[in-house]
């Protein structure tokens, strides 16, 4: 038993009930017949457990128009609503309409379909009164829009006082025109460039495919062609659920971001406290390091100078070895030299020269005589 929507076609003088997957299984409901009882009997007879119905309106009851609106049209729906009475032949009463739009180089290509509410809605009310929920109200051609042709260019020919040719690109209507005579396959194929062409009643031995073949698949009508008024439509619980899930996900994301931000803030505050606690110790370490560096610089300077000369020992030897009548006036030690220059005077130059031989590496540089004294200058090389 199938639970697919029951397919109901609203025609000018009657209704046509069709099995969801067996289009040849049909039942006509006359204008005076009770719809509820007929639907119940039809479903019971064919093992159907339908709770919903897809309604399709015969092309003879609808008006179709193709138009182009400027690309900069701010609101297509409002623009079409304002011009609806001018675009359709229905000057009075409520108008049911739907449209699809395709953006082109010259603007928006609009396929508009409209019908009188007074000739369609009473039938919709009778179907709803039978206990079925109405999923949508579409032109009859949308009954044959299925997944079978979703990836190719195809066409169909519908019956009527004038045959109607419709060209589709996948699931989207691309063009529509009237046929004043029975279309020839080669001409129709050349005109539409369709990969497959379906005919409601193919002539014998023609390449046309049987339109009823498409009725075995679940229809996928274009939502833009849904003529059902908003007040008749069922609430879209799927959209509501998806919206609720999206809102919940956004709230969860905000909560996670806020929690993460709060944890980062707490971590930052803890880090600030710990830094404040160790700051005095860091400052003390920096001070000690600077003192150590200065001390190391001082030590390096002493190391560069080298060991100090033994001046005290030198003075002791000079005191011991120089004659008593010899005196020192000046003692000079250059910065980068270990030669000591000694200036003085004596009254016994011979004794001085003999004493200098005991001091080691000593050299008498010069002497001069003045006022009965001999002034001398000598160099002593320190070890």
C-alpha cells in the first residue's frame, strides 16, 4: 500500500483521480458526484492510504504569459502583483497566480501562470473537505516534471483545442508555445533541440515517447508555479524545524564562544596575578645580574692589566744597594711599559755605577754635573 499523495487533475467539467505511480489507473468524478466518497472508494479499490493530494489544473483553465522585466526591478513579486490585471484577462475577482524567473542578459525572464479563483478554489475546498491535505496546486504540465529528465533538455505536447508545446531544461520551464496543427517530430525536434519529446497520444510509428511514462515517477513541480493561496497552504514544519535548529546552533555557538572567552579572561587574570607576584623577584634577579656584570667587567679590566709590578721590592733593593750619598728625585712608571725611569743625584758616581750592577737589568741613561753633584737618569726593567 502506497502513502504517496493522490494525484487529482481539475478539469473544466470534472475531476480526474489518478494513482500516484500508475497513471493509467484513473477515475473521473463528475460535477454532481460526492468527492469524499469517490476518493475513499478509489483509494480502497487500489490499495492506497493517501493522506495528502497534489492538485493539478487543466491548461484550458489557466492563462500563461511570458514577459521580461528590467534587470534593476527592485521587487519582482510586487511588480507582478501591481500589473496582474493588466497582464491577465481576468479583470474582476480573485486571481490565483504563480511565476518563475530566470535572470538573462536583457533582464528577468518571467513565466506567469494565472487562473480565476472562483472556478478553482471551490474544487480545492471540496477536496479538503474529504479529509485530504492539499500539498500544492499546479498547472497540469507540472505533473510530468520528474527526476527522469532532470539532467537533459526535453519537451512535451499536451492536448487541447490547440496543442501546447512545452520545452524544459531539466526541471525548469524554458519555453512554451501553441501548436495550430499536429506537430511533426522532425520539425518539433529541430525547433526545440530537445533530447526527448513526449506526446500525450503519439501517432503510430512516430518517434514521440508516451507522456504517460512520466506519470510513473513522483512529480517534482516547480514551487514557483504553486497557485495555492497562502491561507490554504500547510505550515512548513520542515522549514520551522530547520530554522529552529539553525537558531539553536547559533545560540550554542555563541555560548561556546562566550565560555571560551570567559575561560581566556580568567586565564589572563590569573597570569596577571602570578606576574605581579614574581615581578619583585624578577627585579631582584635583574639587579643581581647587573651587579654581577659590573663586577665581571671590573675583573676583566684587572685581568687585561696583568699582575702589578713589585715596586715595594724594587724600592727595598734601591734603599739597600744605592750609596748613602745618592738621592732619588723622581720615579716614573709608564702605563704600557715595565721600564721604570728613576731620576736623582749623587756625589759619588763611581759608587753609584758599582751599585747599579747589583740591581739586575739596569741601565744608566745619562749623567750631568752641576753644583758639585752628579745628576743621573736610569732605567730598571721590572720582572
